[in-house]
C-alpha cells in the first residue's frame, strides 16, 4: 500500500481529516460558503504516494467535474499532473466513496457546457478564470 502524504496546507489537510474521520458527515462544505465539497484521492506523479484533494462538488448527472482553479493562481495545481498520469481516482461525496476515472476535457464544446455547470455550482470560478492567463483545466470523473 502506498503511503498517504497529507497536503502541506493546513486548512486543506484539516478539511480532509475531518471529512474522512467523520465518515463524510462533517467538514463537507467550503468554509463559510456552505457549498459542498468532494474529496479526490489520487496518486502522486513523482512520489507514487496517495494524495487527497478537496474540490468543489460539481455534478453532471452521476459524473463529477473537477476544476483546477486553485483560486486563479498563475500555475496549475500539482494534482493536474497527477491525474494526467494516473487517471484512476477515488471520489468521496459525503458518505459515498466510488472508484472513478478522470479524463481531462479537451473538446471546446464539451468544456463550454461543463464550465457553465461549474460556475453555476461555484460562481467564484468565473472570477478565478478572469484572474489568470492559463485556461483552467477541467476534468470529468466518470
Ligand atoms: N482547489 C481547486 O483547484 N479547485 C477547487 O474547486 C478547490 C476547492 C476546495 C475546497 C475545499 C478545500 O479545502 C480546498 C479546495 N481546493 C480547491 C484546494 C485544493 O484542495 C488544493 O489544495 C489546491 O488545488 C492545490 O493543489 P496542489 O496539488 O497544488 O496541492 C498542493 C498544496 C500540494 O499538496 N502540494 C504538494 C507539496 O508537497 O507541495 C505536492 C503534492 C503532490 O501531488 N506531489 C507530487 C507527488 O508525486 O506526490 C509531485 C510534485 C510535483 O511537482 O509533481
């Protein structure tokens, strides 16, 4: 079993810890927004370690849309590289945990349709995209 390496960011690490230790009944929203969060468990592209990343919950039917916004930072979050190399992930949505496969969305029309869902679920994504030069990567977990 590869080791789990928690996020170096304290608030992220603590959210994962609370979400998982409560079996998906606590720590399931983003701070004071009250908007739902999922936990994506994936594999480090260099370390091979288990990584856990909370993301906003954007549902498209039974699929999830994963948005690599990182608050509109200039560079992609590291988990983008992890998902590109190791697409098999596990997604926790509250009490339900499912193995899924993440695929980066490259088709413009598909991305446009999904982006509208993302912004509807979490309006700040639109601001984050304006803030950064990069096109924010979007994945579908299915
Ligand atoms: N981030 C988003 O991008 N989108 C969201 O919708 C989002 C929502 C959200 C909700 C709640 C919450 O608590 C956090 C939320 N975040 C959201 C933040 C998100 O959880 C991540 O912290 C953020 O996207 C940054 O991702 P990151 O993968 O860059 O994480 C950093 C902090 C990190 O963990 N870095 C590690 C480190 O040690 O510096 C590296 C982890 C890693 O994967 N390492 C690789 C490996 O092989 O293990 C190798 C490193 C390399 O260089 O390739």
